[in-house]
C-alpha cells in the first residue's frame, strides 16, 4: 500500500521533534502534528522556563551576598511581571526555532490536533493522512487529586503565567517539581510552605542528599511540612484560599500549587479505535523497540512513563528513527547511569546508584562524603553548605554513584556522568588532578571513607 508518509509523529516535543528530524535525515517522508506549542513541555512549561525562574529567584541571594565583596546595592526591587515577560520572550524565540528546525529539514508540520483513526491513519482537522508508522509523543500533563475545591488550585502549567507574585503560596508535593517551585516562590519573596504527605521529600534520591537539602531549605526559612496533606480547598469572598488539612489544621494562602505527579496526555487521541494497551499506571505500553500492541504504532517520551526526562525522550526519538529507517545504526537506549538534577536552591544533582540502591542490589559499599561551605560564601553571612558523595563498590573499586547538593551541581555532575558511563574506579578519581580552587575538585580529592 502507498502511504502519504513513512512516519507520522503526534506531538512536537523534544522526543517527537528529534525522531522526525532524524527520520527525514534518513530519507523518510515525515509529518508532525502539534495542537499546543512547539517544543513540548520542556520548552514551554517545563525545564527551560523553570530554569529561567530559578535564575531569577537566585538573584535575591546574590544581592545579599554581594555586600561581603564590597558591593552596596541599595533599593533593589523585584518585578515578577518583568521576569515573566522576559521568560515569555525567550519561549517565543525557542518556539520559532523549533518550527524552523522542522520545516527547514523537510518535515510537513500540521499545527492542529491529531487523532488516530486506525493503525495507519491519522485525522487532522477533518482530513485523513496515512502513514506506514505512527509515533505517539504527546507527553504528560500535571495531575491534581480529586478533592473538594481542586478547581481553586493551579499546577506548574499555570504557575509560569501568573500575572502577580502571590504573597503566600502553598506548594503541594514531594518531587523535584514541587521542591523547585518552592525555591522559586521563596526566592522571589513569597511566603512559601511546602506540604508533602510523606516523611521526607525527593523519594528515590540518595538519603544523604534528601536530608541535606531539607536542612538547607529550613535555613532559608522555607516552611517544610511533612506528613501533611490537603483534604479540601475553599475560596473566600476576597479571593484568598483556605486549605483544610487531613489532620484538621487550616492554612491560608493566595495560591495553592499542586505538583503531585503527571499523567500521560492521551485526551482525544483516539486510542479507543485501536488495539493499544495501557499499563497498570495508564501509560502507553511498549516493547523494547517502542512498539505498542499495534505494531505500526510506536510511542516514546513521558507518555510511556519510563524515565520522564528530556534527554531520555531525545534518545528514544533517535532510537526509533534509526530502528525504522537506518537499522544498521540502531542501538538501544541505555537507561542505566542517567544523570539528573533538581534545580532547587541550592541545586542538587545525581548520577548512578544511591547508597540505598547499591546496598539493595547486594553491593558491599564504601562511602566518601565531603561537606563544606562554598568558597564564594566564605566572605558573606550565608550559612549554606555543600555536600558531595561517592558510592563505591568495595570489591571492584568501581564508582557506583556520584551525588551533590550545592551551587552548579548539575554542571558538575554532568561531567562526572561521563566517567561513570565509562566505568571509572575510585582509583581513577584519586589519580585525576583537580582544578584549584573549585568545588568540583572535591570529587577527586576525597580520600578517607566516611562510611561502609
């Protein structure tokens, strides 16, 4: 059968765009449909605008610390609207870049909603398009629990477009998005409370880092409330919100932001027309080659619920393009040793196994930790401290995990991710000369074990 396209991609986020561009480069005829915004979550309501807001929030600390270096900064003020307007301009610029990346490479771009009709047909604005392969790359969407008054809460999607900085904010959740937004609002001057239903936030990260970040946020006067959850939300006549907690307490706020998870974005996709199985969590089930239970339909990125990170979606997009149109260059995505960062204030980053994971997998471990005051802060009144940690296999000397909390943690851990991917041992770390004076050199100068 002759198809209109070799590949039809639904979703122009990181994974979808990468798959489309690589497929075109391999000689395929490709179409991409996107009904919202080019660049997906990361560019529009995720990684990029979040990092810009984190930069903006950090300037409050920079201004305070500048006095220790002889700078007098009187009358400094903060304008939330200016920050949001600047962010919007940058996102619009990136939207244009993504559009050009697609159209200039020869992709047919359809900026409208796409719906699956059958295993080889997609409907866009009433017109049918056929394709040998269809790729679902529609991403995820924030989830708010079904509680009374949930309509009064916002998610990260809306937080990026708030017209005013709320005076009092409740951030609900214990994942990286919740912690990052708590840092953003607090740094910009809002009275911020972070509520999490568990004992300690950032489940899945190394325990030392979780405890360290908790202590650092408390130092900064972020109100952390663990084992706390909202039962209902009421909106008063003056617009303020009253959150009633499950323990009976009430908290007043001007804004309540839920960051309690994300669901796969499958709304109106037409999956009911096909034999596409979802897993027990509601994500699209795929095999190792990203094929669904309908072989012509593939899926990648957040919609399959594996590791929901932009670089992972990019790798999956490349893998699909190679598998379909350049099989001699195909290599599977390696989900091991993936570095990630939490852009809280201070930053946190990690690669490899946590101490807890290493022990659970049966490794006999040796631990190395360094806690210190960053050099930049030694002439200031800041009490912030950094943490660096190595998890090492006692028998093979292989470094299993690197973890850091402190300034530029993501930048530092990215370099160490290469070393871990290459299988570096602690001896190699020890034999590597550091750059002095830097914080990063601590990773190659830790000699004395701090735990076993």
